[in-house]
């Protein structure tokens, strides 16, 4: 599976006393089906099943036993990517244990590329590699002038 770009800044969910409108969060599912749509198994069993409502809203809301996850423009994306975004929000905004365990160690999210010139080697050189390159350079003798 190709990783999707990680979002470093995810806003915390709002706490609501009454549930939001069904139009704002039209897709109601449970956590097991969300993991199935993402193509990963759920690692946590038992307890009350976590209910998740997905929608195109911008903010996420916690109300009763349902987590209302606002995906914004990601709501129109394919089912797998939409499910991964929802799991990412459940993991980092809602701090849901089941979501953290489901995505842990799977390399589902990649760090976004930094702006600027890309590295030529792809990773930083070790001290031994830098010394090897420095010693391999030809010696310039500019003292003859």
C-alpha cells in the first residue's frame, strides 16, 4: 500500500451536547467497517463499538458515543483514502486507542516533502561517508603562486 501524506496540524474536536445535523455528517459507520474500508485489520476487540459519522464538514465533533469526523475536501476522495483520513483524525485529534493501535507501525502516512531543493543522496551522509568523500577529493596545491 502506498502511504498518503501525513497532516501535521489536526484541530482537536469540539464537544457538543446535542448531535449535529445529519446533512453535515451523512455517512454513519462503525470502527470495524472503517478499518475494513482502509484495508487494515482492527487490532482492538471488546467494549462498546465505536460509531463514526463521516462528512464534508471542516470540524470534528465529539458527542455521546459517536465521533463526528469532518473530512473537508477529502470526503470526495476514494473510499480507502477517505477511511485512512478518518483514522488519522481519530488517532491524532480524538486520541482514540483503537485507531492508534490500528495504524501503529503500518507506515500508512508519509511525511510531506519539505519545500526547497531535494537532497541528492536521499538521506544525510554519515560521518564516515563524509570523511571518505573528503579524502577522495583531489588535492589542490595553490601555494605555488
